């Protein structure tokens, strides 16, 4: 082992990783650029939420518009769900920096395409491309943060990713609402910002090189413990449905309560988004309570909030219920990820996280379709959200019981093993 490599391996947890070939060390500049890039997929998810009622009116004559218009917001999530399990391999083959810069350019081109597209089908097709670009951006940013930083500093950057994207979502919703007041096409101009971001990324982000760039040795990876990962992934699909329900549907709820101005809808959605950020921030202090407690708390809050929205007859009550739900979902996502990765070793973590991400985004994509189907039987959107809230309460109880039983069985096994040893 070279002296430089040995030094790299002895880095303190608080230090940045060093490129073993060039000796370059990552700084806050690279970390900040990657955090900014991480916000772009959030832009794709929330920017258009305030104009969904307007889009429904514009394309009212299009067959199936009730189902297709919400997909303008969520179809990128489907593409992320499809690509995420393979994203690690794609990044490794193409290289982190080259793929990231290319994805930023494609994101701008396809993101702004609805400025001149006139059919709902063509707009949906462009959104498919946006989702593919988002999958690449998410994967590249997370991988580069892992490449650049180590130990506690890496953990801080991953935590900052969640907080920054949550706060960015709040800003984007407000901006989307304000721009939406000037016409439904106007918010799509914001996607061009990724071209401006691509320039400093191309100049300042460097592509790490492996310590041994020649004679690579193929290592057989240990299999993923699918039996242990199955329950976290299944619950994550439902969690994605709950998480995305009000991001997509709150504008319709507010429109049903008499709000027609996209700027006002955007402001209401932004206030709710702040509750998501508050939940994500609180996870840092709540984490010591354990996964079982936090899952019950998160799904319980979501249940209470969705039931409040169900019976809301005024905008303030609907906003309060949405904030309660979003506080729960802000806690929910990091809890689900912690639960999933707790079953994985270091060498399994990339593949397992990819599967978990796919489950989350599949739930997000399915959310408006499921609520549409429930609403058709239950008599409207608000009853559909209420039924989802009841389902959240059931899941909270069921997951709590299953994890309690699992903990009891594990403790009994440990006790038996200890008794046998003595």
C-alpha cells in the first residue's frame, strides 16, 4: 500500500476523502454544489403542484385527464423507481461527473419542453425524460458525497441533504404558485436553472478515481437478505403513497374549498411543506427512540392529519390537518431508510438502498392513481384521503405489533443462547 493510500485510510471521521490518484481533497465548495444539485429532483416534484387544478381545466377535453394530469407531477417518480435499482451500476460505468453534467443539461431541455408542447401526451412524455434525468442526478450527488466525505462529516452532509431539499421544496412551491398566476406554462421556465448549475459543476466538481485503476479484481458480493428487507420495503411503498398524497392532492382540496389563485395555493402548500422539513429536522433528536416508536408516531400523525382533512370545511382546518400529516411524513422517510439499512452490511448497502428508493418512488407514483380509485368509490377526494388516514392508523398498529414481536423473539433467542453458553 502506498503512503498516500495509507494516509487516506487513516483519515479522521471529520475529514474529507482524498482522491488517491491526484491527492485532491474535497471542500465545502464541492459539498455545497452537490447539495444544490440534490434540490433539482425536488423541483420536479413540487413546482407544478399549485397549477394542477389549472392543468385539469386546460386539458379537460383530453380523454382520461383526471388521471393523466396528476401524472405530470408523479411520472418522474415512476422513472426513478424503475431506474434506481440499477442506478449504481450506471454511475460506475459512465462516471460520476460526466453523467451528472449530462443529466443537468437533459433536465433543462426536457424540463422546459412543455413551454412549446400543446398536448397532454407530449407533456407526459417529456416528464418521463425528466424523471430519468432526476434519477441520474440523485444517484450521482449521493455517490459523490459518499466519495468526497467520510465518517461524521459524510453523515452531516446526508442529513443536510434531507433538510435542504425539504426547505427547497417549500421555496419551489411558493415560486410555482406565483409563476402559475401568470399562466400554466410559466413555471416550466425554472427548469432552465440547471443549465446555470451545470457550469460550476463542470468546472469545480472532480471525478474521483479508484485507488487501483489497473488490474481490477471482481469481488463476489454477499447476497441481500431479502427476507429481512421485505417488510421495510413493503411498508415503504405504503409510506410513499402517504408521503405524496397531499403534495399532489392538497391543491385540489384547496380548490374544492374555494381557492382559485395558484399563488394562494402555492403559499398554502409551502406552509405544509415547512412541517415536512420540521419533521425531518426533528429526526436527529427522535432517532434514539427507535424505529418501532418512530414508525408508530409517524403513521399515527399522518392518520390524524388525513382524517382532519377529510372533515375540513374551511381552508385553515385543511391546512392544519395537512401540517399534522406532513410533520409525520417528515419523520417517516428517514425512519424507513434507517429501518431498511439496519439489515444491510456495508457491501450490501448500495444495492439495498437502491431497492428501497425504488419502493419509495413507486409509492409516490401510485399515490394519485390510488386516491383517484378510492375517491370514485368513496364520493370524492377528501373521503379518499380520510380512508388513507384510517389505513395509516392500521399500518401503525400492525407494524408496531410485528416489530414488538420480533424484538421479543430476538431477546428470547439471545437469552437462550446465553443460558446455553453457561
